[in-house]
C-alpha cells in the first residue's frame, strides 16, 4: 500500500484497539454484559431446535435404556446422562448462542450490536476520535 505512512497506520490501529478495550470494559462495568448474558440464555433456551435435540438425545439414551437405569439413584443417573450427552448438547447450544449473538437483524444480537455501537460512539466522542463504527443495522443496505 504505497503512500500510507506506516507510523500513522500503526498509531491508528493502536487507538482502535484501545477504543475496543474501553468499549468492553464499559459494557462490563455498566451491567450490559450481564444483561445480555441472561437474555441470550433465555432466548436460546426457548428455541424449539434445542428442545427437540435434547428430547431426542434423552429418547436415544443408552443410560436410560440400560437395565440398571431403574435401580440407579437420581444423582448417579443424572451424572451418567451428563457424561453421555453433555458434549453433544453443549455443541448445539453453543451454535445457537453464536447464531443469536451474531444476528444483527433481530433479537438479542441486534440489541447487543446497538449497545456496543452506542458505547463505542460515546467513548469515541470523548476521546475526540469519533467512533468510526459501521452504521447501525437499519442504516445498512439489505
């Protein structure tokens, strides 16, 4: 990239990183992070796809189908079910969480995007740098 001052480019990158760190710190400090963590947990927990996956996993459970299942204490049964299903269920859950958080068009993903945008703009204005954030989702062409 001819004509670009490396020193200025490096300084701009450092400023951008510092602004992003400040945004994360502010979101944690003002309770936004905790609010969105609760919201995404609720939103994902209500998704039919996840409920169906868990129900199917329980129906196919080797632990529940075993002869010993009826004689197990509840804690032992739950521990075995967790060992059998936890990895697969968490994989589906993590995908659902990621999808919810990165969907800027609706739900908690959009609200998170707007909250980050607002904090970034506010902090950028305080620093005198301007936020430089990409436009709000409703301003971007579809």
